């Protein structure tokens, strides 16, 4: 993959390099509307990037200033269930690193496995379980990004988890912390699967994030993960799960995530 071609193309379009990379999940792309002096580049124009086909995903990089910080914001991501390889999915993460980002903020819309979670809650990701059966580092190792066997003990940087909880306190936003389990999708989980995941210690479930966090750890890019709880998982509700409802809930509660991000940026 020609990362340098991608980086050179992006540099020709933007001004200041990003300090922070962000991935906005389902229904959460409206946060990018707050970016000042935005430069928007559709994925279709960027060498090496794929197109985002998932509903509720904007499909563009947006550069500019958000709450006083220079950001590179993905309005939508790439998913395994879209038919993309793990290396395709994490390509933007490595580009962020090469452009100079020091922090990656990953957001996702997830189902709440923990019985104490409700739709609209925000969970700081403490750790994850990768149940996709794949890994973006399979194949020849690119030593320019990191070592062959990266440590995952602190894939979600402890100092930024503490900072996020402090920011939530400052903003008066109740916040959860827990373990995210990543599956391939695109089908939702069965009630029996959810019961098993809860026994394993998972608190939220989704179809993204784990590949991105692995790639970030590989290239020593600090990561803060935020799960937006869009619905209760299959064994906790009698309601039919719907992708449209996930997007709708994300949009309805996006202001809460926006306020949390603002407070996080103030503390950086």
C-alpha cells in the first residue's frame, strides 16, 4: 500500500497537520459539522481509501479546528461486513499517524450488554474482545509502523480514560466504563450469544473498532474509545433490533457526545 502517496495528496489539500484523529460511528457524523474552517475530502478522491457503504456514514475526511484542536475526522468508517479486508479498514489509522496525529478517538454505536446500560449512555472502552476471527496485522509486518508482536495491555490508553471520566464529571454527563466486544456483523447478535458475551465480561457489542484499536497500538498511537449505547442488546429487550433505529438514536443523543468531546479537548 502506498501510504506516502495518500499522505502527499492529503497534505496538498490541508493547512495545519492534525493533532487528533477521530472516527465517528453510526449516526454520529453530525459532530463534524462543528469543525471550523473545514476542508472536506470525499473518500472516493483519496488514493488508497475505500468507499464507506454503511448507512449513517458520511464517507469523507474533514480537516479543520474542533474546540481549539486541529483534527482529522472520519465521517464514517470501513467495516469487515462491507467486504473490506482488515488492512483496508485500518489504512486511515496509519495515515493519521503519518500525518502527525498523537491521539486517536474512536467512537461507535453499540448494543448494551450490561443490564445497567440504557440507550443514550456513553461508555469509555477499557478493553476489547476481538471475536471477528481476523486481525489487521496478519501478513508481512510493516516495521515502519511497529514491531511484529505489539503489546495490547494498554490499547485504550489509561491516562485518556481517566481524562474522559473527568471531562464527563465536569460536563455533568453520566458515563460508564467497560469492555467492548467486536463481531463481524452485519447480522445482530442472538439472545444466546449476548448471554455468552456477558459471561465473558463484555459490556457493549458492535461491528467495528477492534481492528482500528489494534492498528493504533501497533503504530504507537494513543487511543481513547467511546461506545455510544444505541440500544439494549438482544436478550434484554423484546423490541426488534434495527440499523435505522441505531442511527436515529445516535442522532438524537449526539449533543451529549459533542459536549463530552468538548470537555475532553479542554483537558488535553
